[in-house]
C-alpha cells in the first residue's frame, strides 16, 4: 500500500535558485513535481529535502523503511514544503507503474526524476558470486532505473504531449574504478547507468527532456554497511585528493544544479562528485 503524506506548499525562498525546468511552459505559481527513488536515507533523503527547499513538490519513494520516509516528509513539512511518501520496489514493473500513477493522481504532472535507489551485496570476488546475487543487483540498479526513466519519458516528453523535464541518475565512481575484490557486480550496474544516461539523453533531447547523472565517490552512507564494511570511507579516504569522504548533501547539491534551469544546456553529462578522485 502507498503511504501518502501531503503538506501545504509555501512560496520558495526568494534567494533560492529557480527549479523551473522549462521556463516557457511553467506558470510562475506552479511548483515542479519531482520523484526521488530510494529517498528514505542517504543521498536520496538529502536530495528530497534540498529539492523541497528549492521549490519542488517531492515524492519520497522508499522500499521498506516506512518510518524513515515519514521522517523525511515531516522534515519537509517543517520547512513549509509539500511531499508524499510512496512505497514501491523499483525492481518490480507493476510497482514502478503504481508509483508514477500515484504521483499523477496525488501531485499532478511530473517535472523531474532522480534515479537514486540502488542496492549492493556483501563484498566478495566474482568467483564467489552466483546468478541470483547478480540478478538482484541488476534488477534494482539497472532494470529499475530503466523502468523509471520509461515512465518519466512517457509523462514528460513532448512526443506524448508533455512539457519536458529533467532526469538525473545516481551512478558511482565504482563504474570507473571497477571495485575489484569488493563488488564488481555493483560497479558494472553503475556502468550501465552511465550508458543509459548518454543514450537516453540523445534519444529525448528534441523532446525537451534533459538526462544527466552524478557519479559520487566515497560518500558517508549506510550502503557501505550493507556491503559489510561500515567504516569503508574512512579506510579509503586517503586515496582521495581532498583527503576526505563526501557527505550526501554535497551530492544532492550537484543533483539539484543538474535539475535547475542553470543547467538548461546540459544533457548527457556525467558529473563526478568525488573529491578529485
């Protein structure tokens, strides 16, 4: 069942950058609508909160962490924003369709999508992986992202009567590094996100949809604990030129820039947010 929580939207702070994705078609009083997948924690949560501050109405998608998703909605409410929390497993096509239909019904016309939801499994070598593990990683990280992009395009593309919009996917520095001895299945899935970004950007550029990605480096999130090494960022941060790990809010800032009109001529780009690594 979808968990919905809406709050009254107020005018965004005058000093905030405009979230207007396609200025000729959006009313000055119309708040753009954003779906953030995997938004109950980490980069997704930081993105949802920052997006609400920038004037977006936000759908906080989550898989299992109902209370954490409600906390994000409450945080947005406390700052006079508007949000809903919607449970959906993005590796499931029926769930993805339900997620987008819920947003259609509860919020209105979709303006933007952040593909953030992802999973990882315990660190190991390839010769210890089985097909089931690889399938689970790819079902969420690749198939889920493709399905969410498909539903977004069907709503935003001028080909379908839409007004345009923006998609930002969260890739990973692992796509370049390969994550040998840790999780090359995860790394390969993020390489697929890079390819999706480049290809889809070209496919829908004439339909007023911009498609970009961010490629975070070592970021302090609980994804590392899920992989079996909660202190991983502290172990590897000396390999970063800036000599530190990153925070989810730093990635969120890059995502919001790519969604904004300040990036109106940017599509097919993959922005590294990795401290120079």
